[in-house]
C-alpha cells in the first residue's frame, strides 16, 4: 500500500522488516525486489531475486526479471547467460521466437563492447553468434561487415552485407556494399547486386532500391539507364522520384518530359503539405476534422 501511494522508501523499510520475520517468504522477497527496482537499486534487486531463484530455479518469470535487471545495468554477459535459460524453459513457439530475437540483441551488445575497445576478432565472434540467434538482426550484419572490412577482409564484408540484404531487405546493407564497390570502381558487380535486390523485394522496398539505383546511374552519367530504371516506378506519391526523373530528362535535354516531371513533383509536394496526420494513430487524412476518423481521438489532427 505504501508503494502504491508513492512512498517507496517506507515500503522498502516494511518489506525488509518482513524478511527479518520470515526470511523464506517468497511473496515478501518478490515485493522487496520490486521496491529495489523502483528505487534503482538493481544490484540488490538481483540479489533478492536470486534468493527466490534458489527455491524456484525453473521459474521463467523470476529468470526474466533477473535478466531485465542485468539489461538495465547493461551487464550483457550475465544477461546473455540468463537469457539462454529463459529460452530453454519457453514452450510457446511465438514467445520462444521473441526470446531468440532478444538473445540476438543481447549478444550483439556484447560484441559491440569488444568492437568499441578495438577487439575486432572477439567482436566478429559475438556478432556471428548474434546472427545465429536472430538471422534478422540488422545491427549485427552492419557491424560484422564493418569489422571484416577493418580487418582487411573485404570479400567477407560484402558477403555479410549481402546476407543482411537478403534477410532484412534493408537499404543500409546495400549502401554499405555500394561504398566498398564504388571505391574499387566495381560498378558492374554493384549494378548486378542492385538488380537482384530489386527483383527479390516487395513493392515498398523495391521502390527505394530503384531510387537508389537511379541516383547511382545519374552520378555515373548513365542518363539513359537512370531514366529506364526510374520509369519502372509509378511517380504518383514520390517527390524524390519526380525530381530524379526531371534531372535525368534535363541531362538528356528532353524538355517536355522534364517539365512534366517537375510539375508532378510540385503537385505531390503541395498535396503532402496540405495533409493532416493524427498524433495518436499516425493515420494521414486530406481534410481536418475535430476528431480522428480512424481512432476517434479528439483534437488530434495537425498538419504533417
């Protein structure tokens, strides 16, 4: 009751007295651990939870709380060890997948500590473990590739980012590859990677790849190729797409199409500036209303 009323220090005092009266009372220990959590005493919280764990060694709830305390302290090593136990005790498949993803994030953080200290080989080892735990862990792909590159292994760096591109469909992986291949003037292989990425991706991601490839062609002075790839995307909703097309048509000296693409960019920009968005559910609308038509939140619509 004292804690619920905001009197955490008084709650802690009472629960400490309760543990003196009945040291083995798990409910009291549980509440005492919560007191320590509320007061930021994570080490004492872990010590208290460990007392419960000695009685209930296979409790996923207790183990998860201990893990969360280690995460709060950024003690990635101990968090990782506890997380292995949590995964082994999790039976629900969806929850187990969630715990696996968290395991990948924790292991990545362990690797990042090595990376920041310049311990490249140890960092590489941990990043690989992170990807074995979660094959969609984008930070692990990015930093593992960086680590390979720093150690002089350009081939494995590109291979890692290609795997990341395949599993996460993130343009960040593609941009990492582009930087390395452009530095070695290997445009042919880079274009091939772009084309494969475009063919194997869904529409929303595909459009981003097309725009990036269009920019690449324009930078290299390949105007016809830029136009050809940019024209595969419908220009209705992208200001950037229309601007890139206008630039390409200008380089080609095709003034009518350049003017058409420029007007399209202005039109899209005007529409986006007149849109309103709900601050609660983030849905966009063309007209303002006193409440959101989607989530019904009152006075939540404002200009984008």
